[in-house]
C-alpha cells in the first residue's frame, strides 16, 4: 500500500517538508476553501498540486470533493451541483489525479463530543459519548421530537449532566459537534443545523440511498471515462444521529450501492475506524467481499466503551489497540493487492493513510487539529508500516 498523509493545505499545522522524515510517500488533500457545489477549477487544482510538488510530493488522493446538501436532498440546485461535480472531476483528471474520496452523510461529516479526552498514558484522544450527545440534542439544539430517539433512562442521564454543566461547557460541546472538526464540508451554526434538519424531514433511509444511487448514476460513468476512481467514505459514526438517515454504515450498505452502479469507478473507502464502531463489523471480511472495489483505505482504530449495540460510546484508540484486528485487515489488503497485480490491474497499489491519531508528547502543545496531530499519526503510520513489512511476501 502507498503510505499517504492527510494534509489540509497552507493552514495545516504540520509542515509538508517535515513529512519526509516521517516516511510519507504521498499526500491526501482537498480544496476546503471552495464551497460544496462550486467548481474546482484547473487553476485552483494546479496551485495545490504545485505546492505539494515543491515539497517533493504528489497529490495522490482528493479527500474530499464534497457532495452538497442540495445533491443529498435533491433540492432545486441538485442538477447544477452535479454538473459542477462532473466539471471538477474533469479538471482533476486533466491534472492526472485519479482517486477521489467523498461521503454521503447528511449535514455533519463526522461527530465527536470530546476532541481531547485525557488518556491514561498522558495524551488525549477524540471521543463520542452518547449522554453528552443527548445533552446537545435535547438541551442545546433543542431539536423537535428528539425525545423519541432516547430511552427515559438516557433522557434522565442527559438532564442530570446538563444541569451540572456551565455555559462554557455547553458552548464547548456545541462547537465540538458542529464546528470543531477539520475537513468538514461546511461550518454550521445552531440555526444552520436546524434549517438543514428541516430539509431532511421527509427523507427516509431508502430515499437517501436512492439519492446516492442517482448521484452515482450521473457521475460514476463520467469518472469511468476519465480514469478516476470514486470512493465513498462510511458514515462516522455508523449509526443514526439527530433523526437523520444513514445509508453507508455496514458492509451490506456498500455491497448494495456498488451493485446498484456496477462500474469499477464506483468504489469504497475502507475506514476501519468508522465501520469498526459497529460490533458486527468484520474488516477482513469487508476486504474479502468487496476488495476489488476498495480504492482507498483509512487505517485507524476505535474502542467501544459501552455495550449498546446500536449507539455505543467509543474513543479513538491507538492503531493496534482498538476493536479492529488491524493485522488481519492489512493482511487481507495486501492479498488484494497481489490479486490485482496478478490480474494486471494498473491500480494494484491501494493508497492508505493513518487516521485520527491520539495527541502525544509535543502534540499537546502544538495546537494540532483535532484527530490530526503529527506525533500521534506518526506513531500510527510506524505501527501500520511494521505490519505491512511483516505481512509482505
């Protein structure tokens, strides 16, 4: 696998030139300053590509070329935004960039309630706590009908916690959930979230899945002709929040979507951390079943903290210490690469990146972006690299 690193652009706290010391082989990046639905122009793409080249790196994966809320809800701007998406794909192909990650999560790209939860070793990690999220949903966002999504015991626990929180605690929780995460497609306020939620009032999971298939039916054939590999990232976390539908949370979800638009360009981003929050997820099994359509891998680990099979608490664990069997997963991915080589596929090498490292050592004073510290990810990449070396023929 090609060992890549996510870099958020000129404002990233990690310097590109330092990544050679980490052993990084390629870069995952995006034009986060361009709003969803707008066109990525050749000039903008070239500027980022040349910036990376000056530091000796290729732009291996786009993460993400965002799918707008208009496309997800099929509102009045959907057709215009889909055409913009196609135009952006053509511009990326013109610059030789062939792997494009995206997601189809409604409103919030990913959700954590604590961005720097203390760990026993002295570092910190991101965490999702359902009681804290319930506090946000019931008492801060005050979503209509939210009570229907929680048991009486969960509501009581949230009420007790809310009453113990200060105004600063509430604002911190709010920002952690809707404004504190890097790489999101949009920055929301509470009124924004309420307005966006209203746009999903009548959209069921089956309808949202249909919208995803409609989107892919339009863009995947274009990507196929351009030699671009599209890869959908799973829901993070892989369960429903805020009453919103989820459609890419299981291996079965992926199998159905890849079968519905059955062209090689329509592929998957295997994120072992997102999918691994589910107790029933089998990462090596995902590779064995859908490996030929995996175009990109996020190798990270999460550890469940509760026994709730539907919405467990969890935190971002060290890469080899969570609920996912990382050794078996990497072994399966390397076998997939060997199968591709034997079949003569030009895309035999799967780009990967270490994802969501814990904050360790000087990360704690470095003003790292949540989930994307230097030392924590460097540790993760070193551990993953060791597994790859051990499992290689």
